[in-house]
């Protein structure tokens, strides 16, 4: 049926309905922005999808900018992927410290703390404290005012609040750090402001103070370890209270597991009324450090998956013992043959020989071999000892072809566990088998008495006269 419209030829009904439907749906189509238009603010849902970063991104501009020290720290902290996802959802503002603030003005001890692999979380928190998930241009700073209304707080990616303020002289501040170059780099998805110094959140400062004073690892057991009767190997009586920081009363060999499948009784957990050591957390921390450090994945795999040594080390540290781990790198572990690892208990015995029941650092071991020449360290593989000596300005362990050098010093040092990287797998010297040689006692043969010359001459004369038979000596 046709529908009459004045001034328009008659149209089929279905064609008119199609036009009305298309007219109603056209406003719902997305409005594509112009190529050079500034994207909408985060509140309006602007920005490209996660992971879609183009060459005009603020992250690319940061890596190519003159803020090289900050860009290097971002790469070391493994934050590029996280920031790419953030830029895909929001505009961001980066407060970039100048290079001198990170090179010369920063405390060297604090900088080394940030660059240690075990403190990766602190480094990430510090860097994300400088990034705000919204765009703040120089014109967006609050105007100076005598009251508290003259500043504004913004939430950073580290969940800490940044205080933005502006002085009467016109200088802009971020957490009392002066902005020396506002709008240093501007891109459609963010902006970079140059600041005069590094911003340090309170949580990172607290972590640094705890590490420096070793408060988190010097918890003291107020009760001494129990004594063991050497004859019955059983508990004798409770030991008197031990002083703060004193070593356990039991030798470490009595606290070790008697076999690969057994483990000692677990120590009281941390956080209790006695504030014991948290050995399991420390062992987990140093294994994560090995993985982040790189090149020691095989060692970590043996400790965690192939054996139960990680659990046993955690219990020993929880009891108050200290350990030094000589960790062979992946290149050295790859040289192990199947026969060396296939025997029952072989991985445990190999690792026991690399565990020293002392706390040694690269400096302490090098000073010892410099002073005494050769030093023998006890190992958890009784009765074998580890021989160390100076060689080529470093520390060499073992002797002969089976020796290994200290390759990566002080991978992990926290006061209870020390991890030193070496470039070879060590084996104890083979025990010399004493061959018992049976001494043959010579059998004594009765020698016939030898007659003298004079007696022989006399016997010959008597034989000539036929009288030799009268003398027994001549018979």
C-alpha cells in the first residue's frame, strides 16, 4: 500500500520505514575525532584501547626525552607494560626529576637500595608516585591563596596523594618540589613537567629505614634453643634465656632434617608473642631475588621443585640460624649430567655442599683469604669442608678442575641469608680409599750349617786314610 506525501512521489511503505529506521540509528554511531584533535579527558572516557600505543604517545616521548635517568629507572622497574595499559585508559601527568637529582643529589645508599632486585616493589612504588592518572597542564594549577584552599591534592598511581600548590611568585610546587619546567613535553595522551628533585613517598622511606637498621630481620627469640643430651640425642632440659641476638644453643647439624623427605619440627610462626624470625618469608624473598636477578633459574627450581630444601632452609632460619648460599649460575648447572642427578638424594647432597652455616659476604670472604691464604668453611654436607682461596683478585672455591670463582657477589644479603653467585658446581674431593696391603711374613728356612775351610781340609785327609767315618762332622 502506498503512502501519499505532499510534494513527493508515492513511495512504497517498506522503503519509507527503512529511511526512518536509518535516521533514528545514525546519531548512535560513534563520532570519530579529527586526526589532530585533542582526545577527551578521562572523565569522558577518551583514549585508545589498552596496549595500543602509537609513536606520538607520552611514554615514547619520555623514553626519547632528556630525562634519561627517570626513563632508565622505569625500564629497570618493569613498568612499561603497566604504564601502557594506564595510558590506554587515561591521560597521565608525569613529574620528572632532572637527571642531576638522580645522579648526584640522591643519597648513594638510598640509590643502591632502590636498585637491589629484592626491592623492586619499593622502586615501582617510588616511580608511580610521580605519575597521576589524569592530565594536569600548567594552567590547571590552583591559584595561590593564604588559606589551605590554595592547594589541591591528586591521587597518584601508587595510591599516595600528591599536593599541588602555587606560590605568590608564580612558582608551581609538587609536594614541596619546585617545578622547573612546566609542560616540558606535551602529547595528546599526557604531559611531562620537570621538577627539581625526587619525590619519595613515606612507605618507601620506611622500607629503606627498616632495611638499613635491619629491624625486620633482627627479631630476637627471648628463649634459648633446647639442649640435647649427646648420649641419647634427646632434649635434656630447657636452656636459660638467651641474650638478644645470640646464636642458637643447638648446632645447626642437630636442627637439620635427617633425610630428604623428613624435616625438623616447624619453628613457632612469626607475629606471635615472642617475635620469632620469619625464615620462610626470607627464603621466599631470596628465591624471588634470584629469579629477578636473572641467570639462576635452575638453582631456584632445584630448591623449590626438585627438593624440599627451601622449606628446610626456612625452618632453620626461623630457629635463628644463618646461612650462606653459593649459587651456581644456569650455565654451570647445565653442565650437570643425568647420572649426577639421577641417584636418590643426589640433588640434596649437591646443594648441601653449597650451603655454609655462617653469614659471609663477598667482603668478609675476600678479606679472610687475603689474610690467611686458604680458608676452610663448614658445609651442611658432613664431614666435607669448602676450601676457599684468593685467585685473580677474587675468591676461588674448591681445588683443581672442579673449582669455581665468585661470579656475582652479594646477590642477596639480609643479615640472616647471604647468596653469592659462582660460575661452577662444586663437588667434595673424593675420599681416598686406603688399600690395605697384607705384608707377607717370610718363612724361615733352616740353613744348613756351612763348614769351615780347615774342617774340610781335615776331612779330606781323613778320607784318604779311610778314617773319616769316625767324625760326625765329616759325614
